[in-house]
C-alpha cells in the first residue's frame, strides 16, 4: 500500500504547512529540528519500517502466498478480514525509532501499545526481531513460517486481533481502551532503570481513565522510579468520528499538556524522509532529557517533581496507504481505521 514516490501523492499533501498547523500532511514539522540520521541509517530505518508494514498487511489480508511470489488470487486472502490498519504505521514508526535508541544507549525499555487493536504493529516488530520465532518455533523467519504467522492472525484457532497475552512481552492488551498510561506508570514505580514508552491513541485519550491517568507523573520520584515517555498519536479519527485532541489548536493542545505537567515535543507530517529525521531527533532528545532529570535528582538526593518530556505525533490515519480508493478517501480518514 505504501507509495514510495512522492510524485504519486496529491500536491496539497506535499505542501509545507505553518508550524502551528493541525494538518497531518506535508514535510515534518517538529519542535526539535536536528537531522541525526546518516544516509545509511535513514535507508536502514526506512527499510525496517516498510518491512514491518508489509507484515502488518500480510496479517490483515493473507492466509497464503506470503511473499507474493505468484500473482495474488482470491484464495490467498482470508475469507473474513478482521483487524485494524489505521494506527499500525504510526505505532510501527515509533517502535522502529525507539529500537534505535535502545541499541545506541543500551536502554532497559518496554513499549506499551494503547491502541492495542493495532496489534499488527507490535506483532510485526516481534517477528522482525526474532522474538516471535523464539517463543513460537513454528513461526520461523522463512516462507513457511511467515505463511503460518500471517494466517493465524484473527483466524479460527489462531491469535486475537489485539495485543493479547500470547503476544511476546505484552502486559497490556489494548482492547478495552483507557488504561495504557496507568499501566505504563505501574511498570516504572520502584524500577529506576526502566523507560516505558507508551503509545496513546487520540480516540483512547477521550476515555475517562486515560484522561485522568495523565496526572500519574505527579507520583513519580526521579530518584527511585523509572520514567514513562508518552507518545500521543494524533491520527485524527477514532472508528468513525474525528477526535477532539486532533481538532483543537496547536497552542491549546500544547497548553493542555503543559498543564498536565509535561513538556510536549511535536512531530507532525507525512513525508517519510523528513519524518524519520524528526522522530529520530525528538525521541533522542526526550531520552537524554529523562536521563538528565534522573541524574540530577540522584546526584543531589533531592526528590522533585520535574516536567517530564512527552511526544505528540501527528500523522495521517492509515498512513502510507492510498489516499483514495474508488473515489473515496482512505488514508487520512476514518475508513482507514479497520480493514481498508
């Protein structure tokens, strides 16, 4: 589904927008403006992300012919398509960039998927890492194993369409929305070396438990506790309606999270190369800021309530998919939420 050639994209999606725009399209707009990735790193990260997205689509659609080595036929697809595509690209994008920092800084870290209905994102990453094949030896990293990996997703006798307990490392299913931030903070209390990145859906953020749990940072002690790095994913739509936080002004959104006690860092746009550079720079800045806060508190021995960093990632719903299908909007619209 991903169109790698920007010439294929409508002109308005490639135009630059003001820094305070609420559009999910165009070159990246970000609080941190560095470009830390070399050309080789950029190529590898983009390829890894694309591989993850291919696995996501394979889980959603295919039961056979996993590498499309023969022309696609109806019998290769699942008779009933179940699952969610809309948040997969944004979650996989964030997971891929967080992996770079885990390797660079040898972090003790976990990833919690709030929009757990976007399970293909985390499942694809577990498969690429090799973790999935370690836990499930029949899901090997070859054609036969990939076929079994694809077929089992949301299929009778297989696995569920959320980050269920069968998902390696999952402590949060995400099917019942609203508890991701609470669970994330629960992992880091009395766990001083852990950084938990929690992906928060903009539809999920409208639930009562989630809206309240932003205040959990007020109970975090930088001396004896770890840190939570929330990534609020503004893709604009829940299952069939616009989301509130994606529609308010840039200034109001920033003020809201400053009021919650965070320092929000924005990464917004749809153009792949600039978004990779923006996310790489922003995530790294946040990790270094977390380390600075902790080191300062632990050296002085004085507990404080710092303003912890968070990221607001704005990207299109169903990012990387076709903008229109049969005259109907898909990417950037509610139709991309489940199965396009």
